[in-house]
């Protein structure tokens, strides 16, 4: 009798849809599918199966159908969390492509390979024990609209779609996972993640990382605040920030960009593999763990427009797997470092900490760079590591910008390289426990020794003035200054 009544309702609904341009809402297993009159066409019924827009509905006593004047936009899915439950609403034109499961407040959506159009998923509401999982083979947009979501046993949001995922931030959203779980991140994206919008996202990674991007990750807008027991952002392939605001407090690395592929040290099949592009917006990163890095890239870091403050407080340690000392660094790159514009304020206060630590050439051509290291020398057996300001295993080339580097009086050099150190432009003041002197220069420079520096003191030499950081002092410092006006 129940199915017969449903069939009667369905037939009446079809007429109503055609006559008044309304929608039919079909609910089953906690999910509602909304079919509009513009799309339904003929609805066929075979026994207990109703076919609407290519999706088959098994009419059971648990199935409900209503006619409503309220429709939804095509290509959309909305998930509204309410405590221990979640309400899922799916646009009828994509219903046949999606397998949706709502188990309490845990929602999973699998898109069939045949779905070759972008879907917009909106997540809103509140749950202290819920999650969102999505997989597919086409680009998608995920809107976080004033969402508060905690998952007690895995990632709060897990997106396995390997394509471009645009995460649009609306209002203020907060997500978290739980301690002691096996998931690698609170927000995990297996694909190309891009953050946009004007909203705020607060992420707490209690299990490990805050946000993981298994391919490249881009921040174009929004305010993103991350706290994590592991890395704040853990990214494969490359990272780019062109706008928005990123704040990270991490016990691991702040922003860790790995190399995706098998041939580490080359670009492999991925463009810009292992790169970090810091091009705009603001960044504030703090790391506290031993030998952690504020911003770390396996290949190259390019700075062109961002305003960033990066600080590390952890001490160095001996890495038994590498048989070497590993130290903290505000900036660490496995390749080159280049700065053409923007503002970087870097500090490292732990033993043997570095401001910038590179493997390939360091090029400073513009922008404003302030670096301070205040830690002691780290000693392990017959080996040691010193708290240098700017260090590389290759060349250092300064051609522009305004640069202040204050390296620890405990044997720290402002600029440290065993290769070429050249100055051809820029305004430079470098102070350290050890001297820094160019191997060649086309711009005049001067050096001074035995300089006593106290916190907040302003030093002036040859027309170059700089105020020392409030946490920096040295009893007998070595000073290097250079500018175009000398």
C-alpha cells in the first residue's frame, strides 16, 4: 500500500512539475535528491523502481517524495551538519553519477568516472563527530560556509579526487581531528588544492599535519590558521601563495614542500617540482620542534611580493639516519633561494639555528630582508653546527634590496659560504660573531670589528643605519656595510 501511494504521489508530482515549474524531492537513506521540472522529462516506473533523470530509486516504505517550489542549482551538493546527523541534498541533474552515504554525521560521496563536469560541494553546520569524504575524476569546488567539524577517528575532510579542488572560504570555519589517530592530516587533498574566498579557516591537526596537499597547493585568498603536532602544511609537487593570509604554529615544519616523483633532485615529470613560490599575501609561521624549518622546499624557493614572518625556536639535534647534525632554519631549501621583492622577517633562536639555509645559490635582488639568529653552537662529538644568518653550499649574490642580518655572537656568521660571495647593489648591514666579507664587489663596502651591540641599538656606518632586533646582542661583533651611495 505504501508503494502504491508513492506511485500516486509521483504521478501527481509529474503533472505539478510540468504545470508550475516546481521540483520533486526524493529522500532515501538520509539523502535528498532534488529534480527540477526543467530537467526531469519522462519519469518511468517499473515495479518498485522509479527512474528520474537517469537515477533509479527503489521505492520502499522508507522512501519519501514531495513536490516543492524550492529547487537547487544544477551541479551542486550541500551537506549540513547538525550534531550527530548530516543532511545531504543533491541536484537531480548529477544524481545518477553520485554514490552518497550519510552515516550519522559521516558523509562520503563517490563520483562515477562518467561525471565529466565540475560539482560544487557546500559544507556547513556543526558536528563534534563527523567527517566529509569525496572521490571522483573531475575538478570540483568545495565551499566551507561557517562549518565547524571535528572527526574523532580520522581526517575531518578527506578529498581523494586527483584533479583541481578549489576550496572557497565563506564566513568562519573550524575543523579538527583527534589525537593518536593514523590519519596524516586534518584536511587532506589528493589533487591540486587552491584556496580562495574572503572567509577564515581554522585547522587543528591533532594527529599529525594540519593540511596535506598530495599535489600542488595554492593560496589565492582567505585567512588560514593552522595548528599542528606535525607540519602545518605538508605539500607535494609545489606550493604557491599569491594572496590571503596564512598563520601556522607547528611542532613539525611550518610549510613543507616535498619532491613528487622518483628522481629526486630533478624536475622529473612535474613542472616546478619541490618549489615554493611566495608571491603575495601575508604569512606568519612559528615552529617549535627540534631541527624544524619554517618554510622548507626540496628544490627552490622564490620570493617575489609576500610579507612573511618566520621564526623557529627548536634546537639542533643529531640525525642518526643521516649521520649528521640537523638544525632548525626559518627558510630551508634543497636548491636555490631567490628574492626579488616582498618582505621577509626571519628568526631562529635555538642552538645552531639558521635564517636561510640553502644548498644552491642564494640571490638577493630586491625587497626587504631581516634575519636574526641568537642560538649557541651545537656540538655532537667531534662535530658542530653554528648559528649562521644566511648560509649556502654554493654562492651568495647580492644585487639589490634592503638587508639586515644579525647572526649569533656564538660563532655565527651573517653570510656563510665556502664559495663566492658578491655584492653589486643593495643596502646591506651584516653583524655576527664571525666576520662576513665579500670575495668580490662592484659596490663599495666596509668592515668593522670589536663592535658591542645591545638589544634595540641603532648602528650607523657610512650612511647605513639599522636597528638591531630586541633579542640580539654581541660583545665583540664583526660588521659589514654596503650601499649604492658609498
